[in-house]
C-alpha cells in the first residue's frame, strides 16, 4: 500500500481542528483534515428527529455514570452546539481543586487569553442579544430571577440575529445559515487556501513515520456513510506535524490505542475528564402564577406555554460566579431548550422512572416547562478504560454508542451540583411559581460539554500537554480540542476551546516550519478582518 504524505494532518474538524487547519493552510502548509463524520450541506439540516436525519451527525455516547452528546460531522460539535459564546470567568484559570496545585498552566490566565477570545469573536462573529432577541422562556427565567432578587442577562451567541428564524432546531444544525458553525468561517477559509477536508475518515492510530523528514504516520479507516459501523477501506498518511482534535471522547482513545506504537504516552491521557459540571433540571411552571406573580402574558389568556418557541439559549444568571466564594460553590444558571424527545428524562419527585401517572401528567405539560442548565465546578473525576479495537467507542447503532468513560462524582462535585440546585429552586419555587424537578439522577450524569481528558498543565503528573498544546514527549503532536481544557469553566466552553486553538496556532505553525514545511503564521481572520490579528501578533515570541 502506498503511503501518502503532507505537511500537517489535522484529526477532527470542530473548533479545535478547523482553527489550526485555517492558520496552517493560510500560511502555506499542505494540510489534510480527516473527519470521522459526514459532510452536510445547509439544506440537509432538517427539522425532525427521525432516525437517519439528525442521527447522522450527532453521537450519544453512554459511559458508566455519564452520557455525552457530541457532534459527528464536518464542523464537529460546532454544527450541533447552541451557540452560547461566553468567556470563562477569571477565577477558573486559578483553580487548584483540593490539591493546592494550579490546574491551568501558569502563563494561561483570563487576561492572557482575552486577545485570542477577541479574534474568535471577530471571526465567527459573536452577537450580543438584547431582550427583544431573547425567547419567551429566557424572558420568563429573567422575570423569575428579578422577582427573587437575582440578576439575569441576555446571552451572547454566535448567531446572525437578522437571519435567525427562532426555529429552535439548533441541535439539527442550521438550515438557514444563521448559526456560526465552523462550516461558515474557518473551514471554508482553510479550503480556499488549499486544505483538503476528507469526511468519513476515522483515525485509528498514530505512529512514527518511516519517511525521513516526517514525524508521524496516521492510519485511518473509511466509514460507510449508510452505517458507520461498517469499514469501507483504509489508508495511511505521513506528516511533519499532527494536530489531534477528535474531541474529549475521541482524542484520548486514539492516543491510548497508539501508546505502544509511540513508545508510550503521558499517564494523564484518558484521565481527569470533566463534564463541565453540567447539571440539568426542569421547572414545571404554574401558568396562573406566571400571570399573577410575574405579570406575563404571551397572548390573550396565555401567560407562558412557550418552552419550544425561540432559540435554545436566551438568558443567564451570573450571580453564582463569585470569585471570592469557595471552590466548588461557584456556578452559572442558564435557560436552555432540549428537543421534546428528551422529555422522558425529567423526573417526578426524584423518581427517575420513564413511566407512571405522575410522569404522564408532567410530560403533558411540557410546553409550560422551563429547562435550566447549571454549569458548576466539578472534580475532573472521569477516567477512560482500555480503548476498543477500532473507533472511539463501541457503536450499538448508527448514533448510539457505548464508551470507555467511567464517571463517579466526588463529594465536591456533588456539593457544586447541590448548591446550583438550591439556587434554582429558590428562584423558581418562590411563592409556588413552579415545581422544580431534577433531569437525571446523580448516578447518570449528562453532558454536552466534554472536557479535560488530555489536558494542559505545568505538572507532568497531572497533565498530558505542555502550555503550547504539544503532547509531552512527542514533538510535533498537538492536541487542540476540548480534551485540552484543564477544568470545568462554569460557562459554555465553545468560545474558550476556540480561543485556546487560536492561541496554539503559532506554536503549531512554528513546529511545522522547523520540520521543513514552507509555512508562516500571520494570516488575517478568515472574514478578512485584521483587528484580531493586530491584537495577538505582539504576544508572539520572536
């Protein structure tokens, strides 16, 4: 079998893959992007939940104690995310957990990351919603917060607000081109500079290259578009540099499977997984009290009855983000919407049963629900078992999989969840406004924000990557996806993952140049803007 060669192989095409791919290609490198999932055109994003439509590009991966939702397509999770785009609070970068050891690299602070946040916000771009843009559910949450003496604000989103139709189908991609996924900025810009994006290519291993001047050999398997469990070919490609951005569920598995070939990988690979402290709950609103206590009326005689109308994320309370509070007591609360197929997850009186009279009555009233996401400080307690023979997990069906993740929430994580639960209840149950219910049991956490399974840090014992995102002991092998994020963020992580990928790009370009690629860093933002470029160039080392 002939071996293909290029300057850089990028594994994955979400935030962590698309951004380095753009900078490398725009700088002159020969770049190949290998993506496990299919490529979807805008018109293919449908407004239904039938098997074979949205399940083509969304994976539901069940671990032991944690279920994770992730994108599986060109553009990665940026295609299915809800577009909330927030900078992490400053205290996040100073977290130590109970060990007293700083979890983030010393040089990575909020102020150090701000110029890279600037560049991402400019490129996507990010829009600040005002109250006229916020959906009914977001306004209801804001009114409840105000009545309970709390503050609440519209959420900044990576959405073209003028183009958005408020269809509430963000999980299915965006058929109107309003959501700012990687499909609309970094990826097409990378392709315009010659990057070769190859869908339906699942990477299996990374090994040393055999060709002088090249560092790594990447082995891939072609995926059958009709059934991703069926292999449809295989190949290898050698590169001077590899950027691994297969996601927090994929990256550690590829590295674990490659460990023997690479002569070992850091012990922190596949450890310290975080679900971003995600904690979902539901408030079943009393329509009469919504009208009488909050003074709301969406239509004549209708106070609320509008969970499903608008965007998935509208408003948010930041009151719990007190830098002076003890670690694990800090959190944010966000109004959020999930497709109705997930309504079976709501509990009644702490009972996780999917059935029963109480559950039927509760789900009958789903249009009067208010679903809420707390993002808390967790303990990075997730670990990965031995990798499967192929793939990132064992597929049970086209979009349902069994993963190697084991998650056992510690007492500190549970304390964070309990603090967020208590605050939500204090807001929504005041004077009988609503009845609060958990979404899933503590024994079965749910997250759409997987982080930390191959994380950055200064301590080699607890971090797989140095501060420049290079895998310890393996020059030219970089990790730039959510797995690199050292801790939960207390906010939605997409903007931070993107900013970290922007920050990593100069070091990746330099590594490729040192290995013989004709590449240099300094391209403007993909949209042609230069403000972000001006802000970050002074930060680069000579």
